[in-house]
C-alpha cells in the first residue's frame, strides 16, 4: 500500500514490485490513499488498486478511520502480510496489520533521520523493514535497532527502458541540438537532487566548448518544493547559460529524455538509491554521479560510470573527460549496460516473497 500516488521513485519502485510479485508466487492487492499517477500505473499493470481515503496526522478521527478501513480491506481480501511503502504509509498500514493480526513489512526508501514521521513509523510494529541501500539500512538500524532489516533495492523494467532507445533523436531535433553534445540531469526538482551543482558545472563547461548543451528534466511533483524551480532558472540566467540550457519540466516519457543525452549527470546529495541512474545505465549512457549514498551501490567507479565529489568543479571535470575521451565513454556505456542487469525489477518479487515468508514464520 502507498499513501502517495505521485510520480516519484518510491512509487515507481512499488509499481515494479506489484508487477513482479505474481511470478514469485505472491498475489498483490494494491491500496492507495490518494488518486494520482501511481493509481493509474497500477490500473494499467493489471493490479487495480483499492482507493481509500487519505489520513491526516493532525486529525485523529481521519487517521483512525483510515486504519479501520485498511483493517477491513486486509480481512476482506484475506491478506497474509501488509507491505507499506515508505514511512508515512507504515504508520497507518502497520497499525492496520496489528489490528488485523497479520505481520507488517515496511519498505523504507529513504535514509531516515530522527524526524517526527520517522519516529512515529519506528514506534509501529513491523516484522521486517526493507531498505533500498546499505546507507538506508545503517540509518534505519539507529532508529529501530531490534527490527529485522534487509537491503532490497528498487528495480526497473529493463526491457521497457531499453525499448526507448532511439526516441531521444526527436527531442534533440526539436531543440535544434542534433549535432550538439548534450549533458543533462533527469530528476524531480528539489534542492538535494543537486540541479544547482549541475548548472554551476554547466556554466564552467559552456565557457570552454561551444558544442555543449545542457538539459534539466524534471518538475516540482511533490508539492513542497517552494520556489526552487524559479531559483534554478534565475541561477541559469545569472550564470549566463542562456539558450545553452533547456528546462524541460516534468516529463511522462523520461526514458526518451535519458536517451537524448550523451552524458547523464546525477548530482544529488545523499541519494538513497536512484532509479534514474539505473535507467540511464540500462540505455548504455555514460553516467557521472556524486560519490555519495546509493550511487556507490549502483555505479562502479570507472567501470559503469564516474563517481565524483559533490562539487561543481568535480562534476565539470568528469563530464569534460567523458566528452573528450570517446573510448572512455564507450567503455562506461558498456559497463553500465552490464551493471544495470543487477537491478531488473524481476528481482524484487522473489526478494520480497522470501521476506514475506520469513515474516509469517516469525
């Protein structure tokens, strides 16, 4: 179940899990607490979700009503385990599982800090907590030292991603960049995603090479980004990037935009995992990523991408190398395609099936 239906990485990972569970012998019953893209994706995947009213922590009556509705759904559908996607969801889903007498499993997609929501989630019983990275496991262990913790990264549909190869040509032509070298970042607009670092690196590179163009792909999809999109555009103007940079906004076909790039940059600070990096790798794109968080687990430095310090100069130097050294770019692309195989979404179903079985035995 998911409290969010917005088009984020955790929601995409849950979709992949729902699609992969049947092959692992598990029948999923999806539940969402709001309408949105995830609900539509689940419909399209043949796992139509139950849509229940959203709960609000400041309204105890609403929260309790949602928990009771979830308990009814668990019993009506004969669910053996309740899986909650992210911390906020586990507050309600874990409580419903407790009332229904079934084990709760929580998929932690972040690197949790001792915030109000994380403490609330930690207080709700869980038979197991799955984290998407070792950083996540370590941070979660500090909050829930006595819980069973497993590392289960999100997965991507490699076949579908690779089918996007070639779709980027139309984007480059539309932008007038068919004969240019394009570096870009594909991520929702949020400060820790590092778009500001990318723009500062782009400004340094733009002064050196007239061929280079830059793309910032992503929008303010979660609703709490404030004026960050406007600040990025103002920064680009201040740096003198002009028409050398294109702000594409949120894109439904993000894979086509990845395909349009010659270098994919992942400048985020403390990325818990990073599905977009894996998707870029699946398309055989040279990746330049910050040496932090989940990037250390998805990218092998100098084999399937380049890991660099989260600084504009370091990002610029790595992009410069990839552009200037075709043999390096080709080697990284080949390594990326191979590395991406480890993160196919078909692996998530069996991993969670085993975790569910262990939860039922405990």
